[in-house]
C-alpha cells in the first residue's frame, strides 16, 4: 500500500506543476525530482509557444474551463484508486459504480463550475476515461424521452432520470442485428383488451445485446421493438420498459437481464442483455410524440421519417472528435517517450541517440501527429456544418440533410479507421514497453476501437456515403446544382491537371488539394460508371450498387480524404497565430498532404493526376520535412494539454521520468503482494520437490 | 456452475464429431443440436476435399499426430476450466501454473505419444494457447546451457532443468535496452580473491524487465551481463544465477524479483523484473563453452562471434510460422461467422444475405485467407533454407549466414506486420461481436502482437535486412556472385518490362512475379543509390544509411514481398494435389498476387513496371476472383483443422451455432453470479433511494 500511496502522491504533485512548467518537482520525501533532461531540452529548444497553440486548439475560455474541471476531479482524493489495469473485472465495475455515484453527489455541490450538460460530460470524462455508467441515462434515455415522448411522458421519466431516481439506458442492438435497424426482431404486440403492449424476444438472436449499463445497473430502458397492432406490423418504435424493481433492484417478471461478459475494453461497463418474455407494459409506455397507438389500437404514423437523422449525425461528429483526441493522446505518449528513450549506438563511443531522432521513428509518428491536428480542424468544421444544417432544419429547410448524413458517415468511418491503425503504430513505436498496460496504449486502443463498429459499421457507412455521391453524379448530369461539400462532382476536373506537365509546384498545398479533388472526383465517377454499366447489363440498382461496392468504398474514402486535407489547409489560413506558429502548423499540414499522396500514390498516378517521378518527389518532400517538425514535436503534443491522469501512461509522463515510474507502477501488481505467490505451495513446490526427493 | 458445466460438455461432444463431419450432435439433454444449416450448405457445396487439403498443409503423419496430441489434452477433464476471459490476472497465473505442473506429470505417462521435444511443445501449446510457464525453461534456459555451457555445466543445470528440479528462464532484456544488445547495462565484475562474479544492476534502466516466468516462477536464470575482469570490459556474456531458494522459493540475498504487471495479453505469464545488488556467484557460473575467465581473471575470447545467429534465425522462422497460424485462426473465425451471420435486406421481402456474400466482406477476408496460405508455404520454404544453411555451417561453410539472417529478419517483420493488421481486419469484419472476448479475437490479437516487437523490433529488422541488400548491390557491382535469394539484384531487370506494352498477360502469375522482382530490384537500387549519394555528399556510411532509412525499410519490404509471392506460386507447382484443389489454390495465389499489386500500385506504376490502366485491370481481376473463392471459403478454413478448443471462439465454432452459445458463454460472467450485484447495496441503492425519499 505504501508504494501505491506514494504513486498517487507523486502524480498529484506533477499535476500541480504541469501547467507551471517548472523544472523541479518536490516529492513527498523532499527529494528533488528533476524533469528528464532530454525532454526538457526539447521544450527549451522549441520555436513555438505551447500555450499559444493550446489556446488555439481549445479556445481561451474553454481551455480555462477544461483546466478547472480537471482540477475539480483530479485534485479530489475521493476519486483516487489503484490503476484500473490491476483490477479484476468485478472490481472495475464496482469502482466504476462508486465513481459514477460519487460524481452525481459531487456535481450537485459544484454549481459554480458545472453550468450545463457539456460540463457534466466533461467532468464525467475526467472521472472515467471510458464513460460513467450513467452516461446513457442522460445521453440516450433522457434524450430519447425528451425527443420522442409526449409532455406527460417527459414528466413521468425525464425528471426522475435526471435526478437519479431511476437509471435508464437505450436498448436497440440485438444479438442478430446492429447497424441494420429494420432487421430488429423484438416485438411489441398491442392488446386492446388490457390496453397494454406485450413485449417478447421471439428468437435467441432477438435478445438485446450490448447496450451499455443494461446488465446490472439500469432500472429502465428505452426498448426498440417492432410494433404490432390490429394484426399489422408498423416497424420499429421506442417503448419505455422498467427492468428492475425500485425497491430491491430485482429484475421484474418477464425480464431477464445480465452482463454479456468481458470485452476487449470497456471493463467497468456492464454492457448487457435483455430477454423479454410476455412482458406487459401500459399503452402509454410507447413514446408517442410522433407515432401513436390509440386505446382501440389504431396506429398513427409519424409525419417524417428523417427526423432521427439529427442524433445519429451528431454522434458521428462526436466520433470524429473522439478520433482526433485518441490520436492526439497516442502521439503525446509516443513522442514524449521517444524523446527520453535512447537506443543503439550509431557510431562506437557516441551516446545512444534519442529514438525521436531516427528518421524511421519520425516517419512513423509525425504524419500521425499531423493527422491528429487535421482531425481536430475537421471536427470543428464538421460541427459547424452540423449546426448550420440543424438551423436550416429548424427553419424547415431539409435540403442538406442527405449531404450532412453522407459527409458525417464518411468522416466517422475514415477518421476512426485511420486512428485505429495509428494508435497501434504509436504503441509499437514504443517497443516492448508499449505492450505493458503501464504505457496506457492497450487500454487506449481497446476503448477506442469500437468506434469503427458502433454508430454504424464503417464499411456500411462508407457505402451509404458513396451511394449519395453516386446520386450526386446523376443529379449533376441531369443539370441539378450540387450542395457545398459535393459541388466539385459537377466540375469537369479531368482536364485541369495532367501529371508531369511542367511548372507544377509540388510543394504548394492549394495545388495538391486540387489533386486530391481530382482523385476523389475520378474515383466517384469511376464507381458511378461501374454502377451504370451494371444497370446497362441488366442488373437492378441494388444489384449494380452491390457489385460495385468495393469501388464505392474507395470512392467514399477518397471523398473523405479530400475533405479532410482541404479543411486542414483552409483552417490554417483563417487562424490568428504568430508567424512562427503559422509556419510550424503549415509544416504539419504539408506532411499530412504529402504523406496522403505518398501512401496512395497509385490512385494519383493511375489516373495521370501525377507522374511517377512527381509522386517520388512528393514522397521525398514528406521525408525532408521530418527533421523540421522534430524541433517542435514535444511542444506540439504538450499543446494538447493532456494531464498525466488523463493519459494514464507511465511512458507519456509530462516529466519524462519513465523508468523509475515503470518500476513503481509494477509494484501494484497483485502478483507482487507476497514474495512467494501462494500458488507455489499448491503446484510448483510439490513439483520441484517431488523430483528432488527422488534423487 | 451448471451452465458452465453444460458449456464444456457441449464442447467435448463437438470435438468428437469434429472430424467425423456429422451433421447432428447430441447434447446432454438428448436434444438434437443441428449444425447451423447455412454453414452446412457451404460445406456441402464445396468443390474441394477438405481432408485432402488438411493433409497437404500438415503432412499425413503429422496431421495424425497433431490430432492425437489434441485428444490427449482436450479429452482430459483435468485441464478443463472456465474460459480465461472470466479470470482475474492472479487466477490466470494460478491456473497457468496448475496446468503447467499438470502437463509435466501427464507427459511422463505418455511416452508412446510424446517422443521428442517437438511433441512436448505441441502438447503444451494445446494446454495453453500462449505458452506454458516452463517453456523458457526448456526453450531458452536449457538450450543456452547446452549451447554455451561446458560439459560440467551441462551436468549441473541441464538435467535438473529438464527434470524440473529447477525452473530456469533467460534474462536478457532490460528496462532500457531490448533489441540493441550491446547497450545492456547489467554488470558482472570478476573478483579473483574469492573467484566469484559480483552482479549488479547499476541503474534503474539496467533492471532486467520482461523475461517470461521470471517474476514468481523461475528458480534460476541465464543472466546476460557485461563482463568485467582485470579492469577491462569484455562485453555481454551469459551467467547462470540462482534466483530463489529451492527450499522455500524465497528470493536469495542480493536478488529482487517480481512481476512487471499486467500487459495487453499474456495474462498467465509472470513476465518479471530482476534487480541485482552485489550478488555473488561462483566463477564457474559463467557459461564457458566459448569464452572463459580463468581463476586469476584472465579472459579468453570466443572463436567466432556469429555462432549465436543460428538461434535468433530459428526463432524468427518460428515467428513466420506463428504469423501463418494466427492469420489462419482469424480467417477461420471470421469466415465461419460470416457464413452464419445474415444482415441487411438488399431488396424488400428477400431474406437477409449471409454477410459472406457481400463483395466488401469478401474483399476484406479472402486476401487475408490467401495470405495465411502464402505464409504457410513461406514458413516451410524458410525452414528448409534454415536447415540447408545449418548443414553448411556444420560443414564449416559460413557463406550463406548473412543471407539467411537478412531473409529471416525481413520475413519475420513482414509477416508479423501483415498478420497484426490482418487480425484486426478479421475481428472488425465480425461487427460488434468481434469486440467481445467471446469472439476469441481480442486474446488472439493481444497474444500475437508482441511478435512485431520481440526477437528484434520489426523496423530494426527491416533495416538490418536492407543493409544486407545494399551490400549485395555493391558486391554485384564489384563483380561478386550473389547467393540464392538475392541473386536477382545482379540482373539488369530495368529493361525487361515496360508498363503498358502490348501482349502482356496480366493474369499470368509467373509474369506478375517477375514484376514483383522488378519492383524489389528498383526499390533496393533506389535506396542503395540514396546511400551512395549521401556518401558522395560527405556523410560516413552510418550517416548515409541513417538518412536513407525510410527508403531502406521500403526496399526490404519489397524484397520480402517478392520472396513471399514467388514462394507461394512456386510451392503450388510442386504440390501433388487433385486438379480441383490445384485450381482453387491457384485462385488463392492469384488473389494474393493481384491484391499485393493493387495495394501498392504506386510502387509499380511510379517506375513504369505497370501502366495505370494495367494496375486497374489487375485490381479488377482480384475483385472478379472473390465470388469463385467464396464457393470453397469455409472448406479452405476448415482445412486448417483448428479444434474449437484451440480457437476459443464462440463466433468461429465449427457447428456455427453462434447465438445460443454467445448467450451460454455470457452466463459465466462474474457479474452474473447474482441477479443484483453486491455493489448495488453499497452505491447505487443509496443513490436512487436518497432521491426517492426526498420526494
């Protein structure tokens, strides 16, 4: 216990000093703990002002708020516990429940600091890096009741859920159906005699599976089910179902709930199952703002079916943001560690270089660092488009819904895929120690990777995005005007560029963005032509789309890639920053744009957008930039402003004191509670001694 | 407990029926459990004979042996336990120790079946998918004593370790140094007065870190340390160090050992640390077969320094094999699940298609299936080269050592990288359920991914391989003859092919392999020229190599890729197989070769090996093959012959009964022991009721 105690104490002090950028930190034994000199040298040599950049990333007020919300959680000893890597699954759940409950009580006393829902979410994300067990209560249960319930229904469930008299979740996904909603099998049959719905899980594959906090925590759920009334099915509708008694938390009759078992990550969350057996709920438990079933069973359908697009799109924008954050965290850990890790002797007698100085290490990490910045600017732009379109919708202008849906789908898939692979590149760039839970990487990856699957499986989303792009090509051909992000599809770009022609400035980002545009346009038209050929050959549209689906995915990727590169470059033009910071951010944008071409050079050369030698030149331009970026690499990750408690990584510590703390961290291992593990006496001792006694 | 009991019982019966390929399996309640009809249909429609292919993969005798060794473990109730995903780390370790000890006792009674070291390893790999805690005792401790110890030293430690009187491990890696051996900091100072070595860990970064089974299990270790005698350092040498008392297992004086804490995977293994403080061992504990320190401290150096290459190379060949196996397992799970998973309605009213029928799913999985086969044939070829070169070495012919080292380094890195990414593609192709531990994927990935880092970090290995290739280019220019796998570097391939010229058969694999050759040759020469230009510009060789390192890695990748594609295609020509099987394997080789070009098309077009339109054609050829491969996809993975107990995947079950068994599996979750989790009474209940009472 004493070593664990000292561990958290050291961290607390680090935290205090974090934003002061002091070089010396006092330890509890009054021993002076020096910031690792290698990492200090990096900070001293930086040409940019880390704080200026942090303000640009977060905004001045938000940065200040962020820091206050962090102080509120990380300086509060009640939240301290042993690093979660050392907990069993049950302990993780229990600890999660403790913190979630604690957070509710604490927040009620922090009214100065916590002003709105966003603040609660930010506070909670400090309490637990994954999510607090009640997040779905606010984020999905309450939101759905608010959005789809009548005023009476809101009174009945909304306030109780927000005041934690009940805990709700959102039970949509079933064992057999996820992304394809229409396939859900849970049924809700209306019985006019009792004015009740009878809920059933008619097959094994219809069991609700995965919803967060469903297994052991939630007392209520919004359950999505196929509505049957008067002998007819009216499709998926939401019903409020009480799962557990409010007296003793026992599951109600007709309800079987439980935990679905351990996952790759998300240990503290009791993702659950729900099996319904002839479970009756009052008619008024169907959320009836848009659709209604009257007492006699008459069904009234909703005015529009696209109204739920909004939430889906919003969540996808959040995932783009989540990708930016995850990649920023991974870059921070890997780049800081690469600054303190020295390895190999280039020339006999010379000191071992920092691994950050190796071109191969730079080539792994700096394009990903640039990508983290790219995604940051993209999530800002995406959120702005979302807000704009939402405003239009509120003014009954629905013209950009499809465009927004296609863009957010493509960007969610693109950014989460890139981030997913990038996190692992960062982890492996740290050598063996990246594999230890002490690095923070295994958990970061395990908790991020579901982003590729939930809220729309990535390939499915790319196909949805692509189908819209194909439709745009047709619209353009029939003379319609295409909206903002897809208007380029009506331009004739084929004649604009021709690979290898003279006088092309390959380091000019605006010029290169026009090549991304040309590539995207080519890919979309190629896939679209493929669909058309399918139809000419006698396929129906569905068949033609299906047979072209590999190409459609490529087209949607190229479209997303173009949007991201363009947004990054354009965002920088609008920034108010010192000229040196502008200069450094321009280096990052350049490496992003160059590497994007280098890694997909086939796409560009196949269509003669670039010549082979031009592609080689651009690849070399990327490599040449790496040593320039190296100068500010540590400051560029420091500006993300992740506290040590957020990174939860011994390798990524702000002070760079990695090795001492790896050793301290390991002392927490349950296997180290005793010098001789108890299992020795059961198995190993008898085995060793059996042979000894024989001799 | 009863559900867990039924789970293992069902598995036992499945196992029995596995190789009989019966359609009906009896459950314990005499209920008839049908093989999922969707997967049965796949097997019925296959055009190849699964058993014929299994024999080709393993060899007739080895396949029979493999099955017997599996029966010996999987039909033995003593090894049964709850799936490890439900265990805490401590329970995992204890269970591992139990099984490891049990395996020793069992093996001694199976002398008919277990004939050699290979059989022990195979038996052990069935006992535990990762490794048995004593594997390093045999594989590294005993091997090192045998290879580097004198006859007396062998007598002292070899027999005791093989008869489990002592358990040894191999302590090389330190906190601060892994791949770069010369950087190790542990010291062994010789004291002629007492004829002892004094071992020390002089810095924190010198603490031994990572060695398997070091933390709690091993009684002895071979410790690698810098040897100092008579005031001079003679570099790294191996010393046998007793760590723990054989009476009570307590660490000896001067020895601090412990567990390094949880990792991403390898839960049961107590990867450990070792800190040495003025720890004295007799002079005779230095392994002295090649180097010696005499009683007065005189040092005698070894005759050759390359003698240890053999073991390193052998282990890398094993990792190539491990890559093939891991990718085969992942393909098996993903393809079987894709045959039973139905999703989305293409056209209203039609049944939801098996996801295996979607082109995008095929495009994810079939190239990886083909890669698993490619890597299988490559590991066979690589093992043959290893054996040949070893024979030559035993005849004092050292001419191919460097070639072997470069080839095995490149292939280890290439195959483990591809597999690492491929495992995650397979997992994510299974949608949300891939994220559950029930899928087997999280563990498969977590246990495989260190292959990219250990036994030589992949980027470092690629650079080593590339440096040899650059040296070959120089040798060729100076008129030397290049050995087998690199002889093409002396051919003038630039004139052979020119992209877009007429009459080229783009579906001819021999022709395409010649393009891979040209690409590899171009990349190696390009990197080599880059090094030469560096030298011309005044750099030393080290500096020039370092500045060209990004290109060197690309060159080594292209070289490895060429070797793999060529080996796959050539291996098939030598196979004795039915014409239909030949035909199907040719499809796999084709998709491997086509996709390899499609995914790196830039490499081929930049250098005019292919024209842009040829690259497009080849990409389309790959897509066109997918529906043909689909016919036999399930049989192609069945032939890998992984039993359900080996895959440990509910999604990859041979019988395809996924959903019923997902539900059964989840019942094991510790959170499901009670309907109401105990933590409810501590945290959630008081929170909910606090608010209720206020109302």
